[in-house]
C-alpha cells in the first residue's frame, strides 16, 4: 500500500493542506485518512477505496492545470534537467531548487521509503559504481550516501582524507576529478575548502554531489532536514508555511544551517530566530536574503528567549575546525546548551528538536544535551533515517532512473527489526 501513501503525501504537499484540511476536501473523516497513511505493516493500516484514489488524482490534475503546470506527470522536463548545475546532472547548492522541484524530489523520496525501511529491494543501479571522496572527517554522510547507493543496487569505491589520496602528492582537483570519472559513474565529494566541490564538478560530466565544502553548503543535509520537518508536521497536522524556526549554535561556520535557511526561505511567512553569541552569528548575506523573501528574522544571544514559541529547534555544534588562525571561541557558555529543563520550560509539547549530528559530547562543548534522548520531541534519529530515502532519491534523479524504481521493487528476503532503535516504538503508526 506504499503507493497510496505516496499519492496522499504528495497530494497534501502539492495542495499545501494539513491532514484536517485534506480530509475535509476529500469528504472523509480524519481518522480514515490517518489509517490510509499508516505503514502497510501496521495493524491499523487500511486500503484506500479506489474511488478516493481516483478523486485525489483528479484534484491534482485540476490543480496542475489551474497553476499552468500542465497535467501531473506530463509536459514537464525531467527533474534532473530542472535542477541541473550549468546543464549537468549535479547537486552543488540548494540554490538549484525552487519549491516545485523540491516537492518533486520529496515525492521520489517517498517512493524510496519501503526500500529504506528494508521492506523492499531494487537493483535499478546494478553495475553502477559510486566514487566516494571524503577529504574531511565524516561518518553519517559518507555511510549514508554509500548505503543509499547500495540499496539502489550499485557499489561503492571510497577514499577518506588527503593522506591516502594523490592530492597529497600535489595532484590538482581537476586531475583527480577527471581521473575518477573514468572509473566511476557518480561522485560524492566532501572537501574542507569552500567552492572546491564545484571545481570537481567542472572537470566532469558525470553526476557530482556536494557532501559539504568547508563552511559553504551541505545541500543533501538541508534537503533531508526539510523532508524530516515536513514528515513530522504531517502527523501533527501542521504546514511549513508560517512556521517558527529557531536555529541555535554556530551559525557562522555551520554549513547545514546555511543551506537549510535558504531552502526554508522558499516557503511563505516564516519566522526565524537566530540564536548565537556575536562571534558565531549567521552571515549577514543570508539574513538579508531571508528578509528579502518576506520572512521575519530575529537575532538574539538569549537561548531561553529565542526558543519560546518555536515549532522547530535546530541546534548545531561549534565548528572549531573552521576557526581562522588566532580566532577564539567567545561567549559560547553553558547557557547555550539545549537541554531538557530548558526545552520543558520554553518549548511547546509539539516542538521538533533537530541536529545535523554529530553531537559534541565532550565537557564544555555545550551541544544538544543527551538528557533529551528519550524525549519524543527529539527527532535527530528520525532525521538521520530520512537521509537514506532522500539520498536514494537524489541518486535516482541525477542518474535518470526515478521513474523506474517503483516497478523494479521486490520483497526483501530477510527480516529486519520492526523498530531500529529502542525508543522508536513510541512513534509506531505515527508516520
């Protein structure tokens, strides 16, 4: 029944409707809609009547015609062309997306969910090889991209750090990129220098994905973060439009917040509260960009004040590795730590707590506290789980197979745990 869930989620996103509003438009009870959206392995999941499915499709077709987009599924260029970087199927910046193309990518990610949840398998990229070049430390991003490619049926060749790369011998980015392109079918690159991944991309025509370029951008992280926000909001009956997002921590060097705030700016009527000491404030050009798009932006160094009323709290660790020579950390005191006592005092019962990870658990780091680990508002592990379907979607789109995935699926031959983490059962049936 994953197809009916994909259809319903896609419809709510395209129509910008909450579950309550969508069920009213369909003329059904909210409870019925909830059961149609439940995972197929849930005991309360129900099949959507065929007539309702046809009605939803008709609504989407009319909406597409009214907005001048043409019938759904026809008349549009492939998504890879719409988000291309200088005409190439490459993902270097979130600036390549508008709201429509972002929603289309989310639809592809929804299709990937049964594979990501280990219920289905596909070999759609069988024979394809991914080159994973990480010249900077990474666990989640590197493994997540590799796992996503493997779950599509491909294989991965990787290298980590400069020590084991010919770049340690003086090889240029151009030469490295061109040579690797002769070996692999796609590249995922992380590099400590801003703009460096774009250099890799200029030297090749194969797909290149920016997995982080110094303090610049981290587009796939921002995409999965927004995808997570939408999925969390969906079960709460909330929309991204009009939401209040508080960003906390190192907003100067944190590339995840740089990308995420640009994606969120594609929506309407948001309020951003940017919480950081003066030495780690969000770059002025990003604040100005968001304000020009009609959003409210407040900056404060008071965590307790900044969290009040927030629908989403996005915390980041201090990026000490990006500090310039002689630059010191000033003002990042224990008062900047998002902990359970503060969340209980300042946040709403349905506030979402997010973090791109890793959390810095060392004394004095003042990062997102582990005492929130059993708080259902903490979404960081659902956030990392969403990295797989989102990155699968990115690969499928850039390699032109997104329309073939659903037809290629078959049941997984092994059994995986119903709940990956010990606290996941708290959200059983809510997705």
